């Protein structure tokens, strides 16, 4: 983004998001324990990183001369590897800790 000012609503939204994230993590920690909170963080981070690469290859560039254009697009091989690793992390953590969700 060219404009670095986020304004009042942007600040409130960021603050609300951070507080909500802290509340959700602490809720998992209190109700399910430390191990479950760690697993939940691992799964969400893996999914977010895999999703980021998928969106990177599917959506058009915002500007032709922006940062993303300079960085380049991941190859199809990189995309497949990233999505495979994301799926393996997600499925293995859910499989080994399936009692978190049921």
C-alpha cells in the first residue's frame, strides 16, 4: 500500500484483531491445555502459509511495478510442494490430536 497511514478505524480494527486472537488462544489454552494450543497454532500457521502461496498464484497483481511483481510468481512445482507440505502438516497434526475436535 502506498499510503502508510491507517487511520482511526484501521487502528481499532488491528487492536480488535490482536485482542481477539489473544482471547481465542487463551480460550484454547484454558479449555484444552497447552499441547492443544500449540497444535492449534501449528495448524493455523501451516494453513495460512499454504493459502498465501495459493492466492499468490491465483490472483492478479495489484500493480504491474509493485513488490509482488518484483518478487515474481512461484513455479507450479513450488506451489505443489507448498500445498503438499501444508496438507501433510495439517492432516498429521489433526490425526495425532483428533480428540481436539471431537
